C-alpha cells in the first residue's frame, strides 16, 4: 500500500480542482433513480451525483461507459491530523491492517489477485482512501462493494497482523529516510508547526510505529471507520440503479453510530520569526527548500499563493528557473503545497550540485519569492498558468480512475463540489489577487529556512480561518459534464478489426479511431536508425540528442515550444503524447518539425548536461542503483562502446562530461530520419487526415544511417554473490538475476509467465510476498520480474526487495528457502487457477488504456504481428496444465544459477548481527 505522503500533495495533485477557467454551464441532468427507503438524492454537478443515507453515509456515482472498466474508491475522513500524542503514523498503519481481512473476507489480497484488480490505499493529512480498479462487470463490482462494507466494520485489526505489518511499515519509513527530499519535508513540517498535527509526517515517528498498542488501533478504527465518516465513489461503466441498490443493501442497513466524532481545538499560533534547519546526512545532491504558512485549502488565498508559486517555479518559463537554473546556480526548481482542511505550507525549492555554494542560492531564492508582490504577474504569466491548469483539469475529467482517486483529497475539505468551485475561482483570479496574497504570506517572519532571530519589529502574517462551505460555494454554478466516448470492446479481435494498417514511406502505421471521453487521442512514434558498427560508442550522444529535442526548434525557443504544447493540449513528449481531436493535425506537424529541425541552443545543452550530471551523482550511494549496476556488469559480455554494453556510474558521468554540442548536432545529421519506424494513433481522430499529415511531414525524411536491428544474445554466466557497502543508508536492496535462453514463441513461455506471477509478480499475494512481507514483515516491497523477447534469446528472471540493512540476510535466506520449497513441492492447482484468472483480467484491463494500445501497436508492427498474437498468448496461458507449469519451473528456474547483489550499510548490518549474537546464551 502506498503512503500518500504530505510531501506529495503538490498543487498539481491536491489543487487540481482549482484550475480550469471558462464560462459557467448548466449541470447535466442526472438520471432519475428509484430511491430506497431512507436514501435521498443530494447535489448533482458535472456528471457526478450524490446520494445520502439516513445513517450518514454518502455515495457518489459517476457513470462513464467510454471504457470497459470501473473504479471503487472509499474515502474515510481521517488522516494523520486526527492522531494523538504517541500515535503518529497510526492512520497509515491502520490502512495496512485493513488489507488483513475479516471473518467473511479472510484473504482480500488473494481475491484482488484472482479478479485481476488493481488496488491500493493511501493516507494523507486529512483522509484515508482505498480503491479498486478493474474490468467492468456486475460480479466484480458487487464483490468490491460488499467487501468495502464488510471491512468498514468487521476488519480483524489483530495483534498477530500488527506484529508482522509494523515491521513492514517501519521498512517503508526506512525507505523514505533514504530520500533527501522526503527527509527535508518531514523536517520542514516539524520546524514550521509548533502545535498543530500538520507538523507530524503522515508516515509517523519510528518509535510510535514500533510501539503502538493494538488497543489504540482498534479504538481508532471503531471511531473513524463508520458510515457517517465515509464517502464511496463508484465511477466507470455500470448500471447506476443496480449500484445504488447494492450500496443500500451493504451500507444503508448499517446502524447510525451512537458516538460523536472528536472535535479538535488546536490552532497554530502566528509565526513570529524566520526559522532555519540543517540536515547533515550522507548524500550526493544539495537541496534548498523555503516554506511559507498559507490558509486552509478552502480559502481562496491558498489558491492565489499556488498561482504565484506556479509562476515562480515553472520549468522552463518560471522566474526562478531563469534566475537560478539558466544561470547555472541550480540544476532544477520545484514547488508544491502541503495543505488541506487546516492552514498548511507552500514550499518552493532548488536542487544544487554537490560541492557548489548554497548560500547564494538560498538568498536569491528568498529574495525572488518575497519580492514577488512588487512585480505582479504579467498577462502572459497568468495566461500560461490558466492554460496549463485547464489542460490538467481536462485530462483529469477524461479519466474516471484518476478523478475517482483525486476526489478523496477534495472530500477531506468538506464537499466534493469544491473540485469545481475552486476551479472557477482560479479561472476568475486577477494578477492583483495573486500579488496581494503573495504580499500577505511571502514574508520574512512567515518563512521557514532560517534560524530564529529575536527582534523588536516582527513582520508577522495573520493566517485567516477557513470560510464556511456556504460562502465558498456561493458563486459556484455547475458546468455540463465532459463529452463521453463510446463503449469500446478492447478484445484483441476487435482491436485488429478496428485498426487500419498502412505503409507511408518507410513507416508502418496503425490507426485506430474511436470515440473517447474528452475527444482524447494517443500517439506513439518509434524511429529506427543505425547498426552495431555505426552506433558504436554513441549511446550517451544518442540519449542527449533525444533530450535536446524538447528544448526548442529552429522556429521556436524552448519557452515558445512549451507554450505551443500547452496551446495544443499536448501531454507527453515528442515520441509519445496525448492531445485532442481538434489539435492532432497541428500536433503531428509540430512533432515532425521538432524531430527534423531541433534548435540545439548552447545554453540549453549546458543546462541539460548539468542536470544529467547532478542526477547521476545523486545515485552514487543509492542501494538499488548500486546493486543494479553490479548485476548489469556481471552479466555484460559486450566490448566497451557496444550499444548493448553495461557501464559503470563513473563511465556514464565521464561520457556526459566529454560530450560536446557538435557531437549532438552531428549525431542528428548522421542518424535521424524516418526511413524505418512505426507510428500508432488511438483515439478520437480522422485516420485519412492523420495519414496524410504523416505522409507530408515524415515520408520524405530519410536517415543517412541504414537500420539493422541489434539483439541481445544469451550467454551462460557463472553465478555470483556480491555485497556493496552504501554507508549511512537506512534502507538496503536485494536483487537477484537469472539468465534464460528463451523467446516468447518458446513452448515454455506461457508457463514462465504464470510462474513469475505466482512467485512474486502478483503484488502482495505471491509465494515471496506471503513469506517475506506478510508472515515475517521484513520488507515493504518484494517482487519478481520476467523479461522475454520475440527475437532476442536473452531472457531474464529477476527478484527485487528492499529491507533494513540488518534484515537483508533474513530476506536472502527466506527467498532461497521459498524457491527451494517451490522446486520440491511445485505449485498447486488452486494457484494455477488464480493465476490464469488474474493474468487474464490484468491483460484485459491494460488494453482499456489508449496509450497502452498505441504502445502495443508500435511493438507489434515492429515484429510484423497483430493483436491476434496477444489472443494466442491468452489461449496458451488458459490451456496450461499443472504438470506443464511445474515441469517448466523446475527446468528453467534454477536457484543455484541465480546471481545476487545486496547493497546496504554494512556497519548497520554488522552492529545488528553482533547484537543478535549477544542475545544468544
């Protein structure tokens, strides 16, 4: 279960509801449903209708038949804000225990796996949510509703589950301690807030995680997991009348709670001076963060401050980007809000290369932010923010899965309609409002970066209370719901039937027009050039050339190109992007121009080089990066310079340092072209027009370097066990790798797909997850991977896990024991049936996404295949027998041949080993 940390409540996530402008529209009339006794219809706006139950429970229905999927999202109005002293992290720990089952549903993760459901939970400042995303259908949907109702009141919340899950959550905490950004935000919270619970990170304090009592968790559960503190959202393809009846049977019959929800009276006092903190830990990158107190997410000033932060921190148009990144003082700028129901923080930060001075960046950063009010936003800056926010909001409303989960954050503010009311407020916001808000909150004595310094004349900022919901919603007028798409059959046969394949010059085209929600269209372009000889020694140059494409063309600067992307509603990059029907032709022409006529600005080249170097250096002591590098080098059998050869971190850094702009220009001249490649377009578009645009813009563009496919070839590699020391890291990494001589047409391939799913590929319900995470609580994340190609015979099976340094030996031993047990005993027929069901539904679900289909078509075109091949694989998996599965397992998965790399702080591991031995008699 992922922890939605407060640090991730960026303006692009939480306040997406504060973005789109435009004229008000009338609300779409919701369908009139027969209401069960005790149920009343609440407000309805923009495709969403609320239903209220006599026990306080609320239901939101958002029908959308454009995709054959459904989302069930349960939100409880409880997060880290409601935790008491000594209970930090309890809301998140309870989230984990909610997957441990009930008397009626004893194996929830196993049911998810069997049904092919994507699922998760997240905890933040003011709420906790649980969601399931799955192929639409009455059985799955009704099961999800019944299960959510059951675990609301009947979850075990047992000591035995706490004993194992506490260590899993602690490992999640340890994983966060490896991240400089995560640690920075934790400290920012604790320094900025004196009394309010927003000063506590949602993950909690380590000692609270380790010592929380089961009785406290049970009391917390009984208090907050009740129908009057929950909202269920059902979105996607379903029958609203059926769902309302099902929900009434499962939730409506629950008694109204007799207890009253606790009230909270702590108000954070006005900050009376700037604050500063310093974190000194092992690391490879420097950060400067500046935080300012802001009002509640309901208050319009919170939105105005967010607009100011957008203007300051945008890349590449932001004021701070130009001031610090383009001058070389910093490598990147970021901003996000940590806010919610109560007053929160606006955080703006800079990334600085290790060894370079921080103080000039800190001073320039604070000066620029706090002088913002004296240089109000220009018309162009305000317009850019509106367009960017409008595009983001439009994409949100085009995807019922995303809007379903995003609504959890808005529900925590008190009313889901704030999603739309806030959007309209920002749309109407003036530059004067933005500057005025900046003047109130971007002030020295409201700042957290520095030490406390007493003085006679403080410059304090009073933080206003949140307005009433009535006043916040007073001027809101619902708009019409976004246009819906067709109910599309995503079976392989229909994908082939609906797709037109063409050849345009050297390009293979797959064009699949269909009606989509919001008239969206996904485009994937793959161009091929060069061979083993001509590309020798040019991997870094090729990567840098690709990165430079989006930094301007001969007709547009980087800023102008970014604005054009926004105008054409393009999300993504040159080779893989989404736009809308009305903008597709212009978007294709723009991408063709960018590909053929890049700007290659010297300043942009140096800026990109610096960013790459900082990124590479920041991974120097990362356990996962170091373990991965060790295994890649061990399996490497190509000469240095070969396109397929593995490289050390220092070799990659040296290659970037040696690179020149002329290298990039020459590579583009000598290699780029459309002589060979594939293009797939899926969504709402006219195929004849799209093909004509591609013909006009790309067909005549030839590559000077003929393409010849380079394949990885299998080589027998002796197993190795390597231990890599990564000092001062709270978390470590285990990686294992096994080479396989196989292609996807091999008779063993379907059995390996199923074996991988059951060993560790099926999320929490797998052999390794059951042992290492569920029973022993050693790791937050453990899983397996399988890589098998169509033409290359260099297949791979891999295992990966994270754990505290002192626990990695136990993880290693548990994995070896489980693999040996599996080889000895084999899989069971029940496991085979579960895997077949889960894999089938996962593959069906993946085909519900247009970008997945377009990517799939590009890969199929490259291999001269169609989606009929996917159907054949489905059939091969369905026909698999238990004997075939176990025979392939024993033949192909040989534990003794696996290579292992363990990266950790060896000092921490050694101390733990000594302590363990000291306990022994």
